[in-house]
């Protein structure tokens, strides 16, 4: 690996961190429970839990799992719920026993859920009542023997909140609310946990075939937490920060940044169960006086265009972090105009716990990059033959560091294909370094479009087209073309009230793109297909019905 040329841009940030600063994530969060005992840890549905409350409730949950269910170190337990107070209680309780959390999207289809539960060998599921019909559909074909159901108020001082019914096909379920009832025992035998022990099976999105479980250890997450805190030190206010968590906690970005990192720093965390309720989210911004917010480009874009955003007092906001997908320049400008803060874009994957690089807080303008690699992180860019490319040329991003997974769960062949001979994880993303060491993501290898032999990356086209007046958001794909092999088809969502034509968009693209990069077809649609964390699903654009 060539010298880490990006370290020169670090300023006061250390080049290395200690990935063994804590023996486990359990040790990390337990220290925070004691240090910040009297402070508010979580706010959910207007109700508060202190760090001491979280300590007691997670001990109760751990005690129940161990005494009544027989959970032991290494057991895989699935958690399938939105951002409710029960999520961190379940997570920390399981971590105290050395169990492995299998994070499950509560909007999964029965097929997706069945695959994940069987692949991970899950015997216990902690499921939101509203997702219980999906589990009921397939539970008979899985190893699951214990179902713990979760209502919105479980774990809160006033638990009597409206809750969906539990699917009647699920029998002998256990209520988490009952488990956490006052007076339950809090004694359990803590597991002896090392950094190498698994903490999460974090399943990838499954964009190509069935999803795979990334094996993330306690050391992986301790390392990424320490890397993040070292890199963002000047923005942190231990014991004082307020963070709003709108991104789902089952997603590794929010799980590491919002939950583990900021809990360890004594932050007050406002949990948003339904981020699609933009008015409710803006009310949370207003009431929380947040200092930190993390989101994805589509969420930022939707918020920045909302007229009520100007009602919020943004004087407390110190940090806006973007990840999960490329942050578009136009989105950052709109957000900055309203809030006064840049979006600091980062980059990572489920397999890397997740952050590999992020923009430093001292930059003064939007960089249009994913920033600098984190301390203790090596990144090299390689060509199709596996050779490292010269500085300034693009190549596949390959990463090595203490935050990188050990491999996929029981997938030896996939592991061979996913790592280079010298141990770097192959991300499947194409990137380029500038002279300062800032990393720009060009695109996913599989999303690349080849027009008359030229490589075209959708991110570039989308960034330009989003700058066209009247364009709210857009995405492009390659479609077969008899003349050029592939042609670019751009799908555009117009801003509310905008008068926009395909010709307007194409004319705008001509001002900034060379001929072969200009979309051949522009289609106006009402909404882009997205994942539950706001990523635009380009592959689903191929299923959009043809215009009448």
C-alpha cells in the first residue's frame, strides 16, 4: 500500500486510534450508563429515559433472556422494529450476555425475513407488533422458537400508547412490556466478552441475489466509534449533545453513529419512529434543540424543500452528517441556506461498521467528496487486474482497517471473492483520490453505463440534472440501444409547483456534460423507488411502466 497521503490533511486528528480502547461495546456503554446516570439518554413519544433507567431496564431484559429463555453467549437473536425505546434496551441487554444481534428491516417481505432467520440460525425474535403478520407468515419454516413482541410504549414510564394488534397466528408470544415491568429481577451472569466476539450480523441489502450477513465484532464497532470520535472531536460536547435519530437503527449508519457513539458520549437521543411524517420530524427538530443530525441525501432533500423548516431555531446545530448514498451538491446548498450548516458527507458499508471516510468538520464549503479516510484506515484503488492505480485515476475502492468485518456469515466462497490476496475488502465502489487525499465516489461498478465504449457513472449525471431549476430529485440507468450499446435514461421528480419538461432537463445537461453523457430519454415521474433508509433503488427503475 502506498503512503497514506491523506494524513497530511488531518490537522490535529491522530493518524491512529486504539481499537482496543474498550474490551467490548458492552464495556463502552456500561461506562456511559454509570458516568451519565442522571442525564436523559432517550426521548421517545415525548417520554424520557435516563442513563440509569437504561442500565436498569437492560439488566432486567438480560436477566429474563438468561433465566427464562436460556440465552447464552453467541446465540443469534433477531430484532425487527422501528426506532422505539425498546430497540436500545433490547440491544444493550443482549450485548451484556454476549448474544449476537441480527438486525432486521421491519418492512421486509416474508421471503426476505425467512431467508435471514434461516441463514443466521435465529431461535429468538424480538418483533414490533406491526410486523408480526410477516413473521406469522413464515415462522413455521424457520428455527424460531421464541417470539418477544414489542409495542411502542414498552420500556417507557407511560407504556399505554396505542399499539397494533399481534397477529393471531403467533401463539405463546412474550410481551416485552411484561418483561420490563417494575420489580423484575436485574441479576444475571455477565458474559466474558472479547473484542473478537461477534456483536452483529448485519445483512447487506441483497441487491444482487440473497442478502449476506456481515460478521461485525465488538472490536469492529469499538474501533469505528473511536475513529469517529477522534476525527470529529472538535464538534463533540460530551454530556451535552442532543441528536435526533430519524434514520432506522437497524441500519448500520444510525446504529454506530447515533446509538453507540453518541450514547457513549452521554448524548440525549430523540428517537423518531416514523421519519416519513415530515411535519412530525420538523416538530422534533424544534422541540429537541438538536446539536447533531445524521441523514441520507433524499431525507435532506425532502426536508430542505419543506417550508416549515424555517420555523426551527438552528442556532444549536453544530453538525450535519450525510451517508448511505451520495449527497448532491444542490441538496447541501439548500440545507445550508436554511440551517447555516454544511452536510459533511461520509462513506462506508455494512461490511465496514460502517464508516471508512468522512469530511472533516473544519472544511468551509461543500467538498463534493466523501472526505478523508479515518485514522487507522488504509484505502487503495485498484484496476480490473488488481493493480493499484496512480493518484488521480479511478479504481475500485479496497479497504483495510480495524472496522472491516472478518467476513460473511458462513459464506466461504463469497469471502474469497470479497477480499484481495493481501487482505483488503473489495467494496464494489469506484473512487478517485485528489491530491489532498479526499476520496470521491464515482459510482458502483455494477451501476456503470457504457455508451459507445465510454464509461458513464450515474452519480455524475444525477448531480448535474439535480441542479436544473424545477428538479427535486432524479436517477438514471442504462438501457439497451442499437446504436450505442447502452443509452442513458433519466427519471425526474419535479419540485412542487414547478413547470418542467424533459427538454428543459436535457438542455440543462448540455451545459455541463459532454455529448455521450447527456440523457437520451428523460421521463417525469411522481416518485423514485427508495429503500426504507432513503436510498434510491436504480434497479427498480427498470420496472417503471412505460409512459402512455
